[in-house]
C-alpha cells in the first residue's frame, strides 16, 4: 500500500453494509459474506471517511474527540484506511 495523504478522500464500496451497535461498528462485505468489527475510534473514523471527509479532516476530528498522541493517531488512521482499502470496503474518492 502506498502512503496516504491528508488530502485523500474515500467512499464506501457498494458491496459493504455498515451497522453501528453500542458505539462500535460492524461492516459486512456482501460479496464475501465476511464481517469486520471496529472499536469506537475505528467507528468514528469510518463515519468521517465514509462521508467523504479527507483523511486530514478525520484525523483532526479524532484528535479533538479522543485522548491520543497526534503521531500515533495518524499512523493508526493511515493503517485503518489502508486495511479498509485493501479489503475493498473503501474505495478512493475523487481527491484520493
């Protein structure tokens, strides 16, 4: 996976369904029939990324919401976005 940029945007794949349950999320890949779970931070990240906000905007939102070091959050957010892309749950957006 290539490094992601703060200006990158994404969209949910047409094959993924999202359900939030108790502050955490479950993603269902309709093609594979597999489920993915996200913790509260991952769920907040998914919400921003799926809404088309840039990776940098989502990073700033999460920094304001969760107590975490900026560099650690960026690394974790970049890894999450990369994993979601690799799994085909997110697709690059127009600016991505």
